[in-house]
């Protein structure tokens, strides 16, 4: 579903991506791990077409992202943002139905509201939440609303950017379970970036480690603990000593 071939991206003298090769099979959940500043978000933005690579090729469902019709291309995606990114001035249901109220996927208001309430129910929120505003919700509830918005248009591909950041361990576990259930239920292809190993183990089919601008290791989540790769081993166990130098 998603294929990155030799992706390079630099910002001035800062070479962030130095030849990223990655394949995400259709219907699978790929989690990209790596330390802060290793290029995980830049990789995601390249796939979305928000950042143009300096070299290499990105194919989504066989289509070059740089040549795709933007509206149709973006309509196939859903996105759960790291900070929730809810619109403060819109009610919860309007946030969830944001895509359904405008653009190529526009639906009648009543239909959009009904879909929003159904998606809220799917993430464990009651219909009484629909007319509240984001400021009236807890952090965990806001994250659920963000997840409901990500799946509102039944996308083929869903991106998750640090989905459990800022949540307590119990709520993080709830969100991880929801993500896994929904991805499997929808048959969607998922691409997640995180450094939270509990999320990795909960939602990944496959894992790729990004370090120093390249994919150092990739494989099924079942091989995480016996990969034989020193970079991955150091990262997943949080060791200060190893080939990855800690910034002091």
C-alpha cells in the first residue's frame, strides 16, 4: 500500500533522511520507532505530500504521491494528530465530521452528525458528548474524539502521530486497544510513529527503526526482542550504552 524508495530530505545542512526504504503491506499496521529528531515526522509528511523529498520515490497504492490529484489522494487518509489538534470553536461532533461537512466528501448536515455520533460511539463516547466543546473534555476523551475524526470517512490508510503522548498509562492502554481494534475491523493500512514501546507492542504488525536518516532494522513485531540488531536492542530497552549516542 505504501512504498518508500531511497528517500532523501535535507533542511539546509541538516540531512534528515538519507535513503529511507520502507514497504507497508495493505491491511497491515506498521510502526516506525526512533529517537526524537531522527526524522519520523518528516517521513510521515513526505508520505502525505506535505514535504517534498529531495530524492527518491513514494508510492501509495501504486500512485506517485507527487503526481496524485491532491483532493482524491488526501481523501483516502485519516490522521490522529499528536496533540489532538481539535478545533476549539467547533463542537465535538463538528470536529469529528469536519471532512464530511466540506470538500469532495460533503454530506448533508444531519447525515454528517449521525455518522459523527456513530464514530464517537465506536471509540467509547456517548452521544451526550457530541454537543460539548473540546475544552470541556479530558485529555483522554479528546484523544478519542481525534480517533473518531480519523475514521469518520472510513479511510483506506490511517496515520497515527505519537497516539499516546500526554496520557496516563491506563488511558494509553485504552487508546492502544482501540487503535488495534479499529484498524483490524476496518481492514485499513496503518502507519504509526512513536517512541512508546507499549504502543509498539500493542498495535504493530511490523516495526521499522529509523536512525541516522535510514531504516536500521525492520521486521515483524514478534522479532523485536531477538532481532540481533544492536541499535534496536539498545532503543527498546532504553540503555544509555550502545551504538546510539545519547545527547548530553
